[in-house]
C-alpha cells in the first residue's frame, strides 16, 4: 500500500530523485578531489615554480637548470625560463619565482635581459602576489658588483613581492654562496637528495704550438695557442663554446676564452692577448699561457658550453660576424662551422690597429674570400688613418648592405672588447636598424654577443 501511494505521488518522486542526485554529486566531488592528478611537465607552461635566468656566457643558465632539477627532486613542478622568453603576463600569473641574474660589464643587465630591464622594470606592476628569491652572479673586482641582480631584487621588493629568503651574491662562482643557495632550495623542496652540481673536472692538456699573430705590432702580443689532451680524445664542443683555464698562480679564478677551432681540426685553439699589470709584470693567466707554460707543463682546462653564442637555429641563416682583436677567435669558429657545411653567405667585419702587423689570420681569411666561403670581408685598421678607422664606422659605411642582409634573414654575432668596439657597434646597429628592429632581432635570437 505504501509503495502504491508513493508511486502515485509525483512530489515525493521528485524529492527522492533530487536527494539521490545531490548524493551522487557529492560522491563525484569527493572522488575528483582524491583522484591523483598528473603533475605538470617541465616546459609545459604549467609549472608552479619558475626559475628565471639572465645569462650572458651560460653560468646563470646552468645554475637555473640545476635549481629547477633540485625543486623537481622534491616533487615540485618547476621549469627554467630565459628572461628573454618571459612573457609580459607570466609574472602576473606566477606565484613563486627564483631569479638567477648575471651582471654584465659595469652593472648592466645581460643581453638576454635587456628587454626586461628596459621595459618591464621601467613599469610599476603590482607583484604583491609573488614570492621570490634572487641569486646574483658577479665579480667583486668591478665597481658595480652584482649590479643587475641587486637592482632586480630592489625592484621586486618595491613592487610588493615577498622574498623567500635574502638575496645571495656570488663572487666569481664562490662555492660557499652556491652551497647556501642549494640549501635554501633543499628546504623549499623538502629534500636533501639534490642532484650533483659539480662542474666537469679539469682535464690535463698540453700546449702543441704557440704562434705570435702580430709580430711588430704596437699593441700587446696576440698568440694563437693550440692545445690537446695529454691522454684520450678531444672532448666535444661546438662553435661559440668556451674554454676555462685554471692557472697555477690563481687556480680559484679560472679564465674563460672563446674557442677558435672545431673538434674536426684535431686540436683546441685559443687566441690570447698577453696582458700586463700596472707594474709591467704579465697577467696570471695570459702570462702563463703565452710565456710561462712549456710543452711539458700540465694545462688545467675544461670546455664549457656557451649556448647563447652557438649557431643553433641560426645555422642556416646568412651570418654577419663582427669583432676586433682576440674576438676573432669565436667568430672564426662560427665561420669555419658554416664553411664546412658548404655555406658561403658569410660576412666578416673585423678591426685591429695596423694592416701591416695586426691583420691576424690574413692568409686564411683572404683564402676563404677568394674561394667564395666569405661573401664579404670588411676591415678597419684604426692606426692606418682613413675615413672608417673602427669597425662601427665601417658598419655605418655599409648600412644599406647590412639592412639587405638582415631583410634576407641574416643573424648578427659580435665578439670582442666590451669597452669601445661592442658599445660602438651596438650604437651603429641602433642607428642602422632602429631600436625596434634591433629588439626584434634580439627576441628572435638573431643578434648575439660574446664580449668582454
């Protein structure tokens, strides 16, 4: 009787169905909350932690990769992002960001951070939602030690962001400072099982040959130094990479040199300028490599990737290579790599003091030009007079031709001294291509610099 009565009452049926529906919805919500969710994958854009790096020669990039790996060891989804790839809305969406920032020259931002420093940091976004930390890389021998990292830290704090811990300054790769950073990361990740951050060990190398490239020059001697491992095969490297040399007089502060050769040439070559201290004594590293070391001495050397100066996605593009002095080392390797691939759309603009004494690698460069491996070779010798004494003047002379190369997809690589040449070339490029054009080239990875 009760069943019959219930079956004839639509109101009761509706109440029962609503009750059942609510119960099922509650069960589904509980199941969804407890069901395991896939973790965001590195590089997917869904990482909870961003490790943003501003790198010039690769140190900050390496440390960013290691930092992200440490966080992932503790189960935190993290990914490393170059500051040049940091979209405008990423900071607005992010809640936890670690910044690893190199300083370039006298307190400047690295090239990869130029847009961020010039545009983003000029604004005043509200970052009160953001928790952050800064690892500032620098060299205390410069006046504005860790200048960009300190400026970044101050800007974040002024915009309302909350530091996870105090900024850590790293003087020339100081191991104690890097250990402190690792310890903070371990606490954030809740793990002590961090990946090994040890850099590759130095190998034992020997000098095969030393050649003075500028005999009779009014400037300091520039030597082409060929080296090989004392045992075993050559390590792998790419055009644009660096060699770190630890010298007996100052082993805790290795010097970096652009590699001028390719592994296929059977030896590692450097172009080293002999430096002099104010008292006239030779520099610790250049003096050892250019004068002190004998073929029997052990040269402590390791190869380090320099991703931002490799050809990478520019390998098939026409190449405009610009440099002076020992900066020819990195450019020579890039040109040789393209020439070996049968690419002849290469343009070298190179500057030095006198054509008679400082036209380094003269025979090789003129041979490449004659064979069509170089499409153009423009030279500037500052002590010989003439209307275009420096590379930047030669560049302005060829402004129309440069625009044509850029329109045809060319990449521009600059290697040499920061003071004078690199700054002058940058100003000339701004005049020729415009600030917007040069910014676009940088964003596309078609304007790259290795200057010192």
